[in-house]
């Protein structure tokens, strides 16, 4: 885990006194050349409902203030009112592009508090679906980021692969997005038989698709001009600003939670962590592309391992937490009672507080869960990587032109649902 | 006064086809609408043109926006239904697809965008959150976007499949071509 | 460690409780110790902790043996909390990988000093804690509401703030 030795720029460019917004410098305040523009919440290029209030001096951005909260949904308050079982539907919608990872972090938090052991098959399937979700998230990012910079045709290619992933998801879980497939204790249902051949077809096809994407933009003059050297963020600034995920890895810090603090079964699969040292938009793009390839490798290894585990249980056996199989409900009285109690009252999670982190496609996604020993969460807080990524906008935007703003905000890969929760 | 039913005009949603499911507010409204429908050939032509070229506005808010983006993609292509391009400027758009949960803070910009659209304009409330607040019955989310704009079509789902949204747009086309006025005229609210 | 009150470890996580007045010094000490990454700042409201009765099943580690119905699960009754609010700062040391949690206990109107000089990323996290929980942060460069409108009254995540929303109406009713 190395931190980049090479300095991209001298010192720190984090603005002060407010680290997250650029203030118009003294000499320009009140100048006639200053224009304040509002990139309102409804804008085709701001990746959702982000509002940026930008002060322009000619084409240079001299003042920047981000206003968020246009998608504040009150997730955390809602989750306090539902039982732990029912609350699992909520985290998915927080980061709606990487829904499996959100579910995963919450379910891992519940299992950590319960001390529940999850069967191997469930762990590997969770890993497989999380990596498929990572590819899905990067594909949507690539499609929309390229669309904003003018490379419109990328959108269609990326969404073609995205539909293949969602077909797999639908086959396993019953729905394309927001699957609610991970339960406390394992998976909701067994893996259907048709999954493996179709998933293998996808794994064989995907590297060629990534080659196609790179062939489309890597040599393109316009793309290179618009992404190389834009939005520089040094390693020290990135760590000080709490960046993680592709943004941190593009700044030269080799930090990936899957390797550093492995969860699920990431220490049993082989994959690389792409790290680039220049800290610009181009490097963030390269990190995303390489991560897609690495995730495909991981999915292939998961499929190999899962096929060996055919017939094993997919959920833990603790009947006080996990619903009994439906066939038993006809014959066993205890199963009926367990089912009734779990669905109506909910299972109790012992008192305690945990902070679980997961490497979501955007970075370190954390869930801080406090339980009071009852069937409802007392407090759930999600550490959203996009919330923190937006804090870095001002630093990346020092001496930037307005056209670069779109590239920079796009490269930070923000999802507003996560920012506003 | 012709007593042709809406179903005869080409509308084929279930509530219209299943007679006798009332009485309810919807059936009364249907009755009132059917009394008003009498299109001249010129109006029919205009309605056909309007319905076949509805251009939506880019108003993606949350998860439903991703499924809305995928109806533009090659598999669920809505260009074949006439919704050729998503216009970024509301002044150039006919259709506002509210896709995603509307926070109270976003309600004012939503109304402003709606006001900027030129008549005739239609609104599709896509997904559970836009139709009724969805799973978020709390202080932060507007419980249904029809509190601030007049909605023509509600598309259920969380998120609705792209095909469901395409069906919503097709039903809207049927409504327009049958001569049903946009929702703000039916409800008599400011457009 | 300046301002140290106590430390505990559970579920494999280390928590250090610090006095609010000396929080910034303690954080600088920890940053010098290698904790250069502030992962998250979470505020918790413990109003009504342990007062409502709880019901439901208790899970066990490793599953429960159905053939021995008397086997008990893990349980710990909620102990009393020192004050109403807790501010938790989750820290991470890159590249070592050590994690720690700094916990500060606050009363109703007690302010907490801002750690923005130590980790600039705390800026928006503290604004969110102020916005949703109403915790006053002293020394914050820009303490304004971030997720709610600027003229919102109240702090929604507090336990005495109602969840809001409206009662669901059914189509069959008059």
C-alpha cells in the first residue's frame, strides 16, 4: 500500500477558510467581469440534482459553492421506524447505481451485531453480485460521463452491457434494480440453475466490450484534451479531504478496502488494484476501466467456486433470525410461530454499535449502526463516498475553466441519492 | 352528442376496458370526458402529430432516472414511439417525466420547470415515489408529485421496468390521439 | 492522550471517549499517530434510550440448535448513556489500516469544537450533524444547513421530532 512519492503540485490546494468552496479573491470582488451563474438542480450534466453556484471571470472559475439537499429523503429517520428486516429495503435506494453494495454494508452491519455466521455459498454469491454491481455502476458512469463530454455514442454501448448485467440480476433476484436479495444470514433464495451459463457468457464477452470502449475514446484528441491534466488532486489533499475509491487510487494512493481490510471472501480471489499517479480526470477514467476488467475476473472466479457449492445452504440456520423454508410452514407448528414472530415483531439485534465499511464503486461506503437490543434500529448512518467526493470539487477546480467543471464533477462519480440520503 | 366510449377511441388501459368497476372518481371523470370528445378531422390530425412526437424533458431525479435513461438505450428504444430526443431545456419539451423522489427542497424547482414548459404539456409520474411518495412517508419527501403539478399518467413500480415506462408513454399517446385534454385542463388548475 | 475519559473495545472496534473541550487536541494527537483519514462523523440522539420495552427473537452466533430449545442467545440489556448526544468520529490510518472511533458526549445545548483544522473533510459532515441533529459546532467556518432548506425549523433526526408524512388514504373510502 504505497502513497505516491511524486508530487503533482506543491503544497496543498485545499481552499481556506472553507475547505469545500472557492471564495472569490479580494481583487476580483465587485469587478464588472465577474458573472455568477447557477448550474441549477435540473441540469443535463450534473449527474442528478446538484446545484453549483459558480462565479466566472471570463472563462475561469473563481468562485464555487455546491448546494446539495435536493434529494434529501430522510432515509435514516425512516429506517428507525421499521424493523431490521424491513429496513433492508431502504439502503438500496441511497446509492441507486450500486444498490447491492448498499444492501451488503447494511446486512454486514446487522450480522456483525448479531454475531451471525453466513454460509460459504451466500458469501461467494454476495461477492459475485457485488462485483457485477460494480461493473454496472462503472458502465453507467462511463456512459453518462462520456455523454456529458460529447462522446455520445458511448452511452448506447455501455447501456447494452448494462442490460446484460440487469438480465442476470433479474434471473437471480426477480427484479432488475433494488433487488432486496441479501438477508441477515445469507441470501433470500437459492441460485437458479440457468445463472451459471449466462453469467459465463457475460464474463467472456465483457473484456472485449471494455476493449471496445477504450477503442472509442482512448485515442480521441478531444477526449485527451478534455481529460488529461484536468482536475488535479494530490495524494495528501485526497487523504485530507477523505477521498476513497477510484479518486484516491487515481491520485496515487494504493488503498482498496477489498485488499486492505478484506470482507466477504476477497482474500481468496485474485485481482489487481489499478493505481495511477497523476490525479487527473484521465487517470480516474483509466482506474474505472481497469476496475471493470478486474471485476470481471473476480466474477469468473466466483462462478467457478459457486458451481462447486451446488446444493449447499444459502442462508444461516438460525430460525430466530431467518425465515423458515416455506414447505415447512405446512407441517411444523414451530416454523409457523417463528415465521409469524419474525415478520410481525422482528428479530432482536443485541445492543451495541458497529461501523462496517465496504468498497463500493465510489469508495468507502460505511454503515454505522446502533442497536438498543430491540427489533428496530436505534440509529443508522451511512457514510456516503459521493458526499465526501463533492467536498473535493473546490480543490480540484482551482484554476479551472468552466468547460472543465463538467469533466471534473463527472469524474468524481457522484450519485446524488447518496449525497443527500 | 356521441356516446362513444373512450375504449372506442383507442384507449386501452385496464380501468377503461373493465366496465362496471366503479363507481368511483375515475369513472365519473371518464363519463365527463366522454361527453366532451368530438374531434374534427383537423383536430384529429393535430392530435396525431402531437402524440407521435412527444419530446421528454431531462428531469431525472433518483433511481427511476436510471431506468428512464435505459429507455433511450438501444434495447427499449423510445425513438420508435416518437420520443426522439430528451430536450434539456423545458421550453423545448412537451413531456415531463418526474422520475424519482421529490424532496420538498426540489419541489420549487420542479414547479418552475413545469411552468417554463409551453402548452400543451403532459406529465408522467414515474415510479412509486413520484406518484405517492413511495416508501418514504416522512418529513422530507413530497407525497406525490400531483400535489404540485397535474399528472396525466402514473407509472407504478420501484423502479418501473423500462417496458412499464414505455407502456406509460404509449398510453399517453393513446390519450392524446383520442382527444383527451392534458391533465391541467381536466383538473382546471394553473398550467 | 489529551482529554481521555475511557476506552473500550467490542465487535473488534476500538472506541475512545474524549471530553468535548479537548477534542481538537486529541484529534491532532491521533493524526500525528497516523490516523490521517477521517471516515465519518455521526451524531446519535439517545433520548429515550432503554425506556421502551423491546420484543422479538434473539439471534445467536452460529445458529441455534433446534433440538435443544432451551439454548439462549446473546443478550445485553441497554445500559444507561452518560448524556443525550454522542458525536462519533470514525478514523482510519492509511496505509496501516487501523481503525478507531472517537466518541464525545454532549448535553442538550452543549457545543463541540470543530475538527475542520485537523481534517478538512469534516466540513460537510459537521454541517450535516448540525442540520439534522442540531449539534452546535464551534469554530466551523461555514455552519449553515446543508441537506434541508435554509429556513427549515427543527432538526429532524432528533428523537422528539416526528417522522412526518401523511396518513395513507385508500381509494375505497369516502
